[in-house]
């Protein structure tokens, strides 16, 4: 029987206390203004527990008193009107037990556990926060969260969810957001058109590859070199994926194509002085990493070395420019370079975003840690998103490529030596 999600309740959750008059307007930062319109999605899965809908709604309402911009509405790509309009909250049921759903989870079915499509323009015109709680036949629970990318990057989404969970379980370690984006990256008064994600959409497919901690340890040993004796988990996995994708493209096209591996980089710890981890909003820039112009450069150890070297240069070449040259000039420079390469017909452009080390598996609403935290499929291809596994040692890579390239990548033996293609998620 096909899995079917049925929405059984819908309401608006407003902050439990009115937002004070002096907080009614929150300006977007320059980075917020340049961010494309979409939602950032995340789904957390919990094993059998009593239905706690009222507790979740009450704690969400209380959380929104701290996260008041998420209950507001975006205006003119310039500011958020914080009039306590509220967040959308859905309740749903799915006609299967959690164990069946997690048996080689279908990335397309995962979309049904989210309250909105990731690429919808409503991320700019409607609710900035949407939540869906879905109850399984066995009593298991999925909490799907969508936050407008205009107000949040991945780190902010994680911080919000941890803050909500701390409110729910009465934890003393409540994470309080810091809305200081407009003072850190001053916005432009002139109108910046909002970029819909649909302009970047192409026919593609998303697959999930899981690297266990032991496999990553073996991979890091394999790719270590005198120049990079201890590559990071992300560097090692990125290099392996990049090589596999370039190999697939070469097989499909019949020739080698130049390639660029870009990164979406969290600036919080890279600026001087560093920003607080609870800095909320967008604090990410796209960084053009290594370029491979000839097929003789496809050796794995060398690719990882190139990635590591480029990441070391990021602070000098990019992070400092944001402060020395001024954010506006630096971001315009980054955006121009990004746009030229991303739209070039002569070079393949890939972007990788690491969501590792955000502590999302520590999210306890009062019934323990999640057994799985997932994303879902995308409509923007040539994207890799890396997330921690539940034990913190492994990495789940969510890859979106053209169907032709993915068909070859998922049978790439060098990749499959270290990664499992969409394995089942254990219940404990």
C-alpha cells in the first residue's frame, strides 16, 4: 500500500506574548537581501511516544516570543514586519509504522512530511515559519520544519529547533537568538529584486549516500598526503564525491569537462572578531573553490589536497575582504564571480554545503534524541549537502544531480567502497 499523508488539523501559532513596540521592525542584512527565495527544510524523527501536540504548540508559541521575526512577514526584501501574524502549524497522520518508512527512505515521500514545498515563492510572501507534525501508526513522530531562507541559513534553522526543544523540555540551556544582521552586514536602501529559486531549477534527482565513521576514517587515511596529513571528514568526502561526479560526466559526455567545486561557508567563526554562534539570519557566502581544468588532475589524493588548500585560503581571500573592503563591495564581487561560473556553458559548477557539527541530534523535546534527521529532494541540481549521522562520526551526503550523471555515480565502485546508497535507518 502506498504511503499516504493526511492533514488532519491546521492552525496559526502566534507568540505567547506580544512583541514590544521597539521590536516591531527587523531589517534584513545585506546577506539576507541577496539570498534566493526558498524554504530551508529539516525533518526530525522520533520513535514511539505519546501524542504531545498541545505541548509542541504551547512551546512553539513561547519560543516565538524570542524568535518574533519568524512570526512576522517580509516586506519589500528590506525588513520583517513583526506584528505577531504567526507561524503555520499542521498536524498529519501517515498510514504506516515508522520502521517501514525508514526502510530505505524514499526522498520523494519525505516531501509529504514538510508543511510546504521548498521552492515555493510563499517563502517570501507568506509564513516565514511553517511546521508539520506527522504521527505514524506506531506512535512515532516526524517534525518537519520549513524556515524562509530570507531569514535563516542552516545554522539559524538548527539554533531555532534547539531553542524550541529547550523550551519544550524546560531546559536551562535555552538558546536565545541574536538578531544583529543589519548592523553586521548593513543592507542596501535601493531595491534588490528577490531571486526565485525556480530560475535555477533543472531536471534532476536527489539521492542519499551514507558514510559511516569507520569508512570515513579509512577514506581519510587513503587521501592523506604530505601537504594535507590530516584531511577533515568534509574534505575527504567532498573530494571523493567530486571525483565520482566528474567521472560520471566524462562518461556521459564522451569527453572531459572543466569543473569547479564551490562551498557555502558559515562566516560566524571566520570573521575577526568571531560572531556569536546564536547570530540569527544569513551568515553564509558562496566561495569558489578549486578548479579542475584537465582530466589528468582527477587523482583523488590531489583533489582532496586542492580542496583543503582552498579552504585554508578562504579566510585571507574572502572573509577579510568582507571587513576590509566593506561587505557591499565584497559580496558584489563574490556574486559576480559566482554568477559567471555558475551560468557558464564551458565549465561544470558544483556547490557543497556542510551542515555538520551543528548538534542537531541533541534536540530533545522531552522524549529523547531524534533517531534520524533528514532533508529531502531538491529541484536545483549539482548540489551536495553534508550532514552528521546520529553518532556524530559519519556523514550523510544528499546529492542532487542530473538523472544521467546520478545513474553512473550510484554505481561508482570507488564511491561505494566508502558509502552506502540510501541504507535503512535503525530505530535505535
